[in-house]
């Protein structure tokens, strides 16, 4: 089957770069160098914890047992959109899948209305489920994006605010219910702070009910369909309007589970001071922050006058790749160190069929890895990865410190008996693991 990837339009990165900083935002007191200098300490404090492993034999402690603690995954969500997934066995597709799965534990899948349901009543359920199952098979958490957005409504949606609202309600409830257990994380409403400016059915609905009510209704529809889902509001417009919308949702008792921040940087990277300021500003709400759409180019920056779809001859360059890699490492260190940030999603994985044809992928069109890919892999599966081995003390216990995530813990007794246990060790989980040796 072929996955239809919708035409993604409108460059909002320029608006982001030029938007004034609202007065309500926290003042930036540190330079980029100072922020980065404190990153390691913050990572140690917020991304790692202590755990005790106890080895027992028929209820009695086993001293001198060898314990291996091997990390198998992160709690933190390192993600990317997976729009390049195809149902074929080409060498390019195999390379795409292998390199994607080697780095990421989180994937965004497309649910744009016109691409998902081009004809009324005929949604592309099977293709999206195939994508989500591949993610599940590779230990990758899937997220659907977006359920409500003012762009890409199908032509069959009537230009009536009330009717459009009813159709959106049915769409959200149907999709979230249909994919429950397979996709339990959703960008529920996208860029709703500006939706009322759009002269289409969704824009007319948001204009009629207001952006806070629109977001509250959409979150309510999704929550009713899946009580356990992680529900996100997402916007490029990280300004006073977005802050007021988040506060309005909190006041209405419809706070999202995460605040989504888009960070497309087609016209230039954001100063790290600004990134940190954004984390502090939205962190004050006490809600997790997801950087939902992050783009950093490895070629020439977007020029004024370029169309929304970019240029056909927009290549990656050696200099651009090195620049991208340096910024990526700094950006991820900063975001990983902030206690409110829980996810980073890259946009797109490959330069092949990338949004706006931009050279923003972690891999090139031939799926060869760019320096940024290798740099991030060294962080995620190297510097920020825990593998330790030690022996239990007289109480049959060994303590260790590691990054929050999933682990394989193996204990080998002095007599050779062995037990292995898969452990989920997240920030809010129990800090003690007991392994019981098999009987002789």
C-alpha cells in the first residue's frame, strides 16, 4: 500500500523568528554559554536516579552475585515524524527504517484530514494502522498528528461553522477510539491561535466558538474516546496568545497533558537563550513541554520570496551539515536538561520528500547519515545511556544510578544460576527491583 502524505503548506517559521517577546515571559538572565555549562548538572539531577537491585534465593539475600544493568530504552521521547514509511522492500526504505529505529523511540504519524479521509466515510485506517504497528514492533511510541487543524480540510466539508464543528467532533472521537491501544498520544488541535483567520470550514468554526473553546472541545472529545491518552495542543505561535490559551484551558478544567511548541528554523536557528526562555515561560504552567516539530537546515537558509514548497535545487552542503550538527548537539543538550521538556520531535528524518524540499533531515536523500545523526546517536545511545555491572553486598543488594527508561537486569549467583528481568524504571516508579533466583 502507498501512504498518501498530504501537501504540507505555509511556512510559519518566519513568524516565529520575528514575533516580539511578550512582557509576561521570564527574563533571560543567562547567556548561551552559561546555560550550556549547567546542562550536565541539570541532566544528572532531572534525567537520572538511583535504584537498588536485590537478589534473593528462596527469600534469602545472595551476596556476591554479579548484576548487569543494561538500558534498553529512554523514558524521554526522542522522536521524528515517520512520514517516509512506505510499504515496500526497496533498499532506500530498508535503510530508512533501520536508521530511524536505531535512534528514535517516538514517531509522529500523519492524520491530516484531507489525506486521511479524502472521500467522506472512507478513511485511510489500514495504512495508518500498518505504520503504527511497525512502530510498536520496534519499541517506538506512535503519535497521531493532527486531529483538528485549519489547513487541509477535505473539499466535501461544508462551509458552515456548526456543521464543520459536528464533523470535527465525530472525526476526533472516531479516530481516537479506533486507534486506542495502538496510538495513545495525539496532537489534538494544531495552531488554533490563528485558525480564526482562515476562510475555510475549520477556520469558521474556530472563529465562531473562539480558540480556547475550540481547543477545550477538541480535548474533551479526545478524552471521552480514550481516558488514558496523552493529549497535546500544538502551535508555532509561541506568543502572548498561546500563553493565554493555555491559561484559559487550565481555568476551564481542560488542561492538555503536554504543551506542544513548533520550532521550524528554515530562516535561521533560534538563539539558545531564546529556546531556554521559551522553556521557562511555558514551564511555569506546570505542564510537560513537547518540542513537536523541530527543523534545522544543513544547507542554505530559506530565502525571502521562496515559495511555501521551497526550491527543487535545495541541497545539503558539507559546511551546512557541520553547522547543523553543532547546533543539534547544543539544542538537544539544552532541552534534555530542562525539567519540563519531555519530548523532542525532528521534522523530517530524510531529505528525500522533506517538507518544503528543505535539506533538514538527519539523513540525506540516499539515506546516508549526516553528522547530526551520528552526533545525536552518540548522545542518546552513548553519553545518555546506562550499562553497569557490579556485585551484591552482604545484604544481596547493589545500588546504581542511571537514566530513566527501560532496562534488562540480569543476576548471576556464585553457583552459576541466573535470572533476567525486564524493568521499567521511570522517574515516578519504584526505586527498588527484586530478582529471585530459580530453584536448584
